[in-house]
C-alpha cells in the first residue's frame, strides 16, 4: 500500500483532529520529500493576526513524520517512532498560505536500514522550512526523530 496525501489527510482527520481542523494538509509526499500546507485563518491565528506557532509546528512535524511513517511502513518491520527533541526559528509573520517542505527523506531511510541491520535504535534530525506564497521563509523547524525495533512481549 502506497502512502498518499489523501490517505494521510484522512488519517489526520480521525487521529489528529486538531491539526485537521487547523487546516494542516499534506500536498505531496515521496521517499525523499514531503510538502505540507496550512492557510492562516481565524481558527489558527494568534493575537497578533498571524499563524500561531504551534500550528506551524504541526505542519512542519507532519512534513517530517509522514516520511518517517511511510519509510517504516515500506520496511515491513515493526518500528516505533517518536520525536525526542525539536527547535524552531521564526523569521517573519506567518500570514496567508504557508508551505512546509522537508527534503530529508534519505536520512530516515538510512536510519531505518541501520536499525534493522543492527537492532539498535537510531536518531535522525530532519528540517522543515516554511515559506509564504512569495517564497519568503517564515519559520524553520528541526525535529529529532528516534526509531527502534519493537520487541515482542511475552
């Protein structure tokens, strides 16, 4: 089964309703990159008439986590995933449609291969950059994903 934007967005509606209600949507996903979009509107604004930082964080995390989940699914192994750390930088007010792009899919693919080969957990930092409709960077998020093989419990 291929991971598609439609499948991820349907999953989001049922399992991550706050992200779905705020308008976070996957637009494109491949093994190497993921594009997630969210539009500034009343539901996701802050008191300064721009997009709340946490909404930007949801979209940015989705752009990294969707690829992690997709690569885990593709591996056929039972692997857990968790954000262990993150940081962000905000450089401009987020108004209008903000698009987050992560192009670090190769990093998670390598980490999953290594955890399968060695049985040891791995960590990988993935970056997502948010830009407005004019291509101006508004924020950058970094997420440290941890992955490890699940052990069967008796």
